[in-house]
């Protein structure tokens, strides 16, 4: 009997192996069908999302092109193009630069030394002229820079929205900063592509070219079509070889509103520090009901960043006063009439 039992063992072992092999084959076949199916489903979902985003971007660009055909045709030499070809042409226009324009400016590229208190500013109304809420618009020129993230962190901490008048900086280290400004609900304004006075203000055509270059660059980077502008040096600058009223009229025709300021941090002047920046802003805000506050977002403006929390707290502590970003409803402060 013993030998017969021993003979049965190999048969059982063989049968078990056959079952395991069948199970392995079935599992392998099932996995080979399931995995490609899952991959196809994932790719199909991603394709639908990408197509939806592409269709939306195409529709938006077509809308912008139809509404602002003049600007788009300048970039394409007056030829009618599809949205895709318009962007392709724009890529040629946006040439990369290596330097941080906010950190390296020639003396002629700095803000003109003007006594803004002596300028008749439209929109800068005294408290007795209007009853109700005082609106304060914190604006930052020249960015983005190595200080932008810190500024955005402070604004987020106090739940404050601001306005950034930016320049064109296609360097990859700034790409996410443009996007963060837009994504966090701040207003993205334009401050010229190059910030080079001798280029921007050489002629009307030079100004238009610089503006179009920046506008397309910001659209490609953030998906936003900016419609707010601040002239380098302000509309009251004395370095332009072009009549500033002519440039202001061009912006108006292009449905772009320009903003100067009636309160300045003075952080672009020598000797500025945390204390003077704070005092320049906080002591002048009560003079107006609509306060456009000028500050700078630049690597060398650390005192501006340091003073920002105290400035926000002081403004928030003022009666009937709110801090808001520039919108279509904002009363523009402008140094010139046109």
C-alpha cells in the first residue's frame, strides 16, 4: 500500500502545478487587457480636458483678435491669421533677455524726479468731496523680481488684493510669478516690456510695438489679456520725445486705461527706508478718497517689503477704508488731461 500512496503524490503535485499555471495564465491575460484599457481611459480623459482647454483658449483668442484686431495685425504685419499662427508670430516677437530689468536700470530709466504734489491729478479727490468708503489701491511697479513671492505671501496673509504693473521678463524663473499674481486674484497691469525710456518714448510706433509685445507675452504666460497700463515714469514724465497726450489717446482707443498715482512710497529715491516708506504712504492716504499708492517690486527694494505689513495694518485700521485691486470700476488717477 505504501508504494501506491507514493505514486499518487507526484500526480497531486502535477495537478496543483497545472492549476497554478492556469491561474497565472488567466491573470496575465486579464492584466494584459485591463492595463491598456485603463491607459486608454486615462488618455481619453486627459485628451478631452486638453481639447476643452484648447477650444476655450482658441475661442478667447479669437474674441480678443476680433475686438482688438488693430493690435494683433501690428504683430502680424497686417495679415489676417488664425489664432494659432498669431501666437506663432508672437513667439518671434518675444525675444528672451537675460538681465533682470528691475535690478539693472540706467539713470535715464528711473522714475522722473517730479513733485507730484504740485500736479493737478484727475481722480485724486479730497475727503470732503465724497462721502463714504475710502478706496486704497496698492500698486507695485517693475516686477516680477526676487521680492515678488515675499510680497505675495504678505498680501495673502492679510487677505489683500493688489495690482502689479509688470514688465516683460521671459526668463523661466519669472514665469511662475506672473502666473501666481494672476491665479491669486491680483490685477495684472502693464508697465512696458523693456522699461527703456529711450526705446519706449522714441516714437508712437516704438511705444505701440513695446505695448503689443508685452500684452501678447502676458497672454501667452497667464492667459489674461491685460487692459491696464502705467507709463514708465508716469504720464507726467519729462523724458518722452512723444507728446504723452498722443500716447494716452492711443491707449484709450485700444480700450486700455492708464493709471498714475496720488500717493507714493518714495522707495525709488535715495535714502528711503522702512520708516520713510511707511510714513509717505500712511500720512498721505487720508488726503484722498481714491488712493492709488505707488510702490516698487524689485530686488533692491527690501525696505518696501519690510514696511508692507505695517502699511497694510495701518490702512485696515482706518475708518471706512478698504484695500482693493484695480478693476474696470476704479476711478483712474492720471497726471495729464487729454
